[in-house]
C-alpha cells in the first residue's frame, strides 16, 4: 500500500462502517490515526482498473512483549467487488508477509 491509496482505503472503511456489521467503530479515523494504528508495512490494497477495491492490514494488539507477534487483521472490500476472491488473495499476501515479520 502506498500513501496515495489511503484516501480510497478510508472510503472503503466508511462503506464498511455504514453496513453496521463490519466494525464497532462509528467514525472513520483521520489518515494520521489510521497510519498510527496499523503496522507500517503489513498493509496491502487490491486494485481493479487502477482503482483500489479492497484492503487488508494488521494492527498490533499491544506493545507488551508478551503480545509480540499478535495482531488484529482488518479486511474490507468494496461492495461492488465482493464475491470475486479479492479478500482471499489479500489474505494470502498478508499471511506470507506477516509470518516473515514475526506475526
């Protein structure tokens, strides 16, 4: 994921919030808060026709040593792009890269 993707990521997150089923959050965080919450490299987007249609990222659950390598995964796919296997592909990438990073 590149910084330029973040606005689209946040729009997709808003769509998830609007469903009332995707998260306990009620508001999309600022770009700064989203960046601080999620691991700096374990964040990926899926694109179709140069448009971000989904994203996946890990948030460390704690800074305590005992929780090192434990993370919460978030995955969101645009409603128009669901059912195409995008989430599965994002999970494959995340699993491979997160294991290299010690998750």
